[in-house]
């Protein structure tokens, strides 16, 4: 069996925030499953994005790195979608999409009183405005049986005083997910959200490097007693993106390792 055979054969995907962490792992899972073409979006880390592209190509899929700074709002969205359209048209011959993973996100750890207007706007632009308008742009091109998956957070169901705007933006993303599900159902397209918990990623590596912080993270995940890995989350996303999940839509799937059970 070649590396380009599997449950995502012939699928075209776009993964935002895919230069590292959960997004990079998701993109590679899709490639391992035989996806034909994957757009790897990144904001600033071009070298990391190109490394992911090379890893995808080694698995037998086509891929391209797509730069767009989503904190800029709609201009960043338009830049990303235009680049993706051009790339797909060049590689496939027409603009098509099967799997959209809205993964890009920022999570400043500011106490409520210290959240500035600038931070607020950046978080909303990346975590809510970008998924909304990327999905809107993609909508005419998503083929029957497609998948839209929004990466949320376990903080939508547990209180986190130092993540108020992050949690609020992801809560809005979940409401958006629910509202979109019936809109796309007539085309057999599912719309779901996946909620990671504390995950060992580049974004979290500094504070998880502190033994006390890692122990605190493990303490709120008593079922397994550890932080999650990118593979833990990406495997769940890959399932939701697969044909096996065709009867799941409008749902919020917890992939937090039993946080605060």
C-alpha cells in the first residue's frame, strides 16, 4: 500500500495555522490518509510551514505554504483565500475543497483587567472573524460530503479567569458551528468543533517547561494525568474529517483528555 492511499484519497484540504502544533499534525494526518492537496497556512513562520509542506510531500500528497496574517482582519482572509484559489486552480485545474480546518488561533493569557483593545481585536480577528469569512469564501467550492471543522477549546466549558477573551472568542466560534450545521446539511457537508485541552505544543512549551505548571496542568486532567499531545488531538480531528463521521454534525467534540472530570 502506497503512502498516498487511505481514507482521504482525492481530498483537497485547507488547514489554517498549520506551520506548527495541532495544525501541522492535522495536515500531516490528512496527507498520511491520502489527501491529494493540502494548503498549509501560516502567519509568520515560513521555515516551519515549508518543513510541514516537505513532510506532506514525503507522504505522497501535494502541498503549498500560504502566508497570511489574520490579525489584520478581512484583508488577511482575502489574501489567504486568493492564494489558496490560485494554488488549487494551478494544481487541480479548478477551485475545489473537501476539508476546511479552521485551526489558527491566538491565546493571550491576560487577566480581564489587563486585556487591551488591541489584544481584544487581534483575538477576535484570528479566532472568530477569520473562520467566519474563510468559511464564507470557501462555501461555493466545498464539495458534497465535505467537512468543516473548527478548532475550539475546553475553556468554553470550564472557567479560566486568565483567558476571558480567548474563551469568549471560541464560545462564539462554537455558536457559529452550530448555526452552520443545518445550512450545509443539504449538501451532505458536516460542520463540527473539536475542543482540545492543555496540549504540549510550541505555543505552550515555555510554561509547560516549568515542572509546577506541568503538574498543575496534569492535575486538571485526572483521567490520564498528563497534558495532551498534538497527535492526541489530530487523531480526533482526522476521525471527524473522515467518512466514518458522516452522521455527526453541529457537535462540540471534547478532545481534552477528560479535563476536570
